[in-house]
């Protein structure tokens, strides 16, 4: 398992996980500053979003542990595509909200 932690796939998935969590936190903190309903939505967004993102990252690592000889990982590719899309969408929302 140690060689996987040194691989580019692992670090690419880690960067996309951190990027998505960062964007999720920014949007959550903005929602928290809006009002009392925003505090509830912020907590819900951060808890569920972080839970599912980390769970998806764990499934990428689990798949790689079960298939160490595979050259391409469809699970990692799907994780990178979905978290990247989520991060870009949240970033776009943040820029649109910020300039209002």
C-alpha cells in the first residue's frame, strides 16, 4: 500500500478532495453569515458534503488496495471528474454571489 501513497493518482485525488472541501467551506461560511437559517444550512452542507466526499475518497483507496495490479482506475477517474466539477460549480456560485 505504501507505493500507492507515493503515486500520482493518490495525490491527484487528495488535491481534488481538499479543493472540493475548501470550496464547500467557503460557501458554507457565506451561508452562515446570511442569517439563522444559513447556520442550519451551513452545518448540513458541511457535514453531509464532507462525509460523502471523504467516503468517496476512501472508496478510491479501497478499490486500489483490492486491485493493485490494475493500470487504470475507473473509480479514481470518476472521483476526480465529480469532485472537480463540484469544486468548479461551487467556485462559480461563490463568484456570482460575491459580486451581488
